[in-house]
């Protein structure tokens, strides 16, 4: 196990071209699982290649256990990488693919056999050792690629979108396998993906990237509950967060968000610390599961009547779509709610769960009550300071 730290890492492919990576600052403890997530072209695979030594950084430093490895060749970094394409040798059987790196390091034959047996048992591929890659399924090939990395017992594992070539069912199975493997081995791991579900379920820490910048870095819970800006809020979550454009007003000393369903209006009081937001165009963000049916007996929370436009039963949930402020809004309700298109529902919001974003810049505005956790505040401050 090892610590990994990136200090002000930059990557450029030539003068006149925009930097692919811009002032990347990350730090993970020994044994942690870091997820790099973001849309295609955001720089996450480039950052992975820089950590591995496959590409040289243009500035900054990469440290493993406080030692600068920025100038080292890939073979000297003691880092193992699992590629998206698996990169297996087609003419070698599974046993030889796993053993290849060990042979290159001139390990004794008996030690190689012992290590191959250990990895094969760990990944449950003992029965595949004599087969060649062309005789394996996608999931089996992925296990072999993981086995080749595991056999080296490196300080750090790097996974570059390892599940992107698998079908949906197999992705879920392999995601669980990777998490179980990490729990057993406790090896420091960096995992690149564009799948936000993988980011939420696998990582101890998550770094959300866009255009070569870290938009937010924190735990999955911090990223989900306290997004630093509109991009992070929209990227993480399935179904995604609802975004409702509106103009704030102040009445009797309270800042209000006005919602209109076409059937009714609702004044949503907001516990916002930042002054001067009156009459400002903002975007109100609220997640589908934070919109509930109002109980028969009033509980003091604001509610609004809205007509059901679309329903989508998913099994464990019922997604109901209504229109607020001429915007489609998704509500995640219990699957047994008796409703159909055309019905009117009385929906309830908790003002403490509402987020506000600047309509022009996408930056987070104020702090909704109750006051955010300090870790969340730090993430927002880091983003705004860039």
C-alpha cells in the first residue's frame, strides 16, 4: 500500500494548445480507492497515463509515499495498470498472460507458479488457465487482465475504464468483484470511469473532472449531497437532479423561491446566508427522491398541486414527471403510489434540501439550512478559489 499525491500537475501537448490538465491537486491515503469521473475528453485518462508514466507531465509533481516519481520510467514506478482493452497477449494462455510480468522480473519459476495460483483462486479463474484470450468471454478476459496486475503486488493499481466494453449485467457483477477485491487486498487504487454509478458505488474518494480541471474532490456522499457547482450536480445522480429556473423574491425578511405548476403556486422559503439575491435569476436544484407526496395531515412543509405528465415504473421506484415553472421535474415515489397520467398530486419539498445555482455561471449560491458540513464547505471554497 502507498499514499499518492498530485501537486499542481499540468499537461500540455505543445505551445499554442490549451492545457489538457490544469493545476491538478489530489491526495489519497494508503489503501484508499480514488475514482476519477467525468465526460469523455475531460482529461481523466490522460491523468491516469501521467500517473503510470506513459505520458510525461508538463509541470508539477507526482509523489508516491512522499517520493517524487515524476521523472521515473513506467517500469520503475511499481504501479500496475488495467486497460480498457484488456491488452492480453492473444498467443499466450491465461497462465502465461498472468505470469508474463513476473517472468520479465526474473522471479523463480516456483514463486511464479505460486503467485499465479494465488491470483487465479482470488479471481476464480483456475479452470481457465490453459485457455487463450480468444476462447474467453469479455468478463473472463477482464478477470485475466486484473490477474496480471494483481500478480505483481504493486504499490498502486490503476484501472482505466475497465468495464466499458461489458454488457450492463456483467458490468454490475464485475463492479461488485472489484469492490470485494479491494476490500480483501486494501491496495491503493485509482479508477477512471465516465459512469457516475461506478463512481458512487466503488470510491472512497471521488474527483469530478471537466475540461482538465478538478471540479470537486470529496467522498461520494459529499459529491452527491453537496455539489460545488451546476456541472457536478447534473453529472452525479440517477435520475439526475432537477433544475428549475426562477427568480428569488424577499417577503417579510424571508427569501422565497416561487414555483408554479399551472394549477397552483408555492412559496418555498430558503435558509440562504448570502444577501443580495433578490430578483436574481437562479436555478433551483432538488433531487427526485427529495420530492414527496404531502401527507393528509399538514406538517408545516410547503407543497404544491401538480398534474402528472408521465409515469415510469422502475420496479423499486415510481418516477413521476410533472411541470414546474414550465420545466419537466422528476419525482421519485414509492412503487405502490396509485397514480396515472392526468392525476393531480400534492407534492412536498423540504427547503433544507434545496440548492441554488447562479444561472449565468453555474456556481453554487449561499448555503441552504441546515448549515453544510465543514468538509462540504471546503470543497465549495476550493472550487471557487480556482
